[in-house]
C-alpha cells in the first residue's frame, strides 16, 4: 500500500483487500487454528486496532475468506463437472462421476476444506449477528448454485438436491478433521493394523459419502 492512512473509499477497500490477501497467504503456510490477529497485523503492517477497523475479529476475516473461496470453487467446479460427467451415461454412472469430480475437486483445495471444517465451531463465533447473516445469505445462494449443478447432471435427485448439497458441505468439514489425525492417532494405527479402517483419506472418503447421499436421494425421489 502506498498510503499511510486510508482516506477515500477506494483506499479503504484496497486496505480490506490487502488484509484478506495477507490472511489467505498465511493459510497457505499454516492451518486456520494458527492464524492469529497479531501475526496478521504484523504482516499487513498495521496496528491490531487498525485491522479491527476493517474486520471486527480474526474470525470475521476468515469467514469472508471462506465465502470468497466457496464462490470461487463453485465457479470452477461447474466447468470440471461439464467435462467430467457425460450426459449420455445411465443415472447411476452419472451420479458416481458427479460424486468423484466434486470430491476430488474439494480435496484438492486444502485451504477451502480447512475453512469449511472450522466454520461452525470457530468462524461463526466472535462475530456479530450481521456478519453471520451476511455470510449465511451468501452461503445459501451458493448452496442453490451447487444444487442446480446436481439437478443439471443428476436430475434424478429431484427435490432432494439442496439437502444433498448441504449435507455434502457438512460431510466435507467433518471428514477434513478426521483425515488429519493427531500424532497419537497415527501411532495407534501403527500399533494396531486392525484400526486401519478408521484412517481415512479425504478424497475417496468424500467420494464414497457423497455417492451414498446422491444414491439415497435418487432412491427416495424414485
């Protein structure tokens, strides 16, 4: 930034973007849990009190990054589905292809998955009602966009499309935490190979879970 004090609306918006971009760069280096307001302020070159003029808390910064990441992913996965799901395939095969494309697309975006995993337990705390309302409204619109992708490629899901998408996002967040075991859990898997079934890999686990959701919705709709 080439100015010391943000005086115009354009300068204030530039400073907001700088804070968001800096936080995003931090997420490439560390998990959500390690991103602190102190370190963010230091990297941006502002006092913590000045950062709080633009965002009410660390969680508010991360919540906006989640919103931005979700919208970016939805725009990209639409193209991935267009090339990855052949319209002439039988319904079961289209459902499987859809689940595979979405699962691997999400699993490749580790920052997005980390933010989704932290959403309910961390990011929606220490923020105002207005901040949560704004995020939820955007998330609801994104959910409908995702549901439209389901209806486009697997119309047999029918009216269950939105529910499938909501549960898929919740499943993503839950699986993200389970697929990153603690050192003690990793040691337990090594000690007792019988526990290996509990040691999940994100992409295949998400593909299986999403496939089951879609298959169940198709069966109910039928």
